[in-house]
C-alpha cells in the first residue's frame, strides 16, 4: 500500500475531510489531495 493510500485510509477511518486534515497540519487541502493522488509527497 502506498503512502498516499495510507493517508487516505486513515483520514477516512477518522471521519475527516482533506480540508480538516490540512487544517490540523497547517497545510492546504490541495497538498493533502496531491499526497493522496500520488502527485506529491510530504517532506
């Protein structure tokens, strides 16, 4: 399972939206979307 799939799975298990996760991490929702789609990677 890829990192993006893991992020999506655990975010959904917690009942969170991408925007909610982004707010907790002080990043944009677009960054979370990129991670989950595999277009980007958290550093």
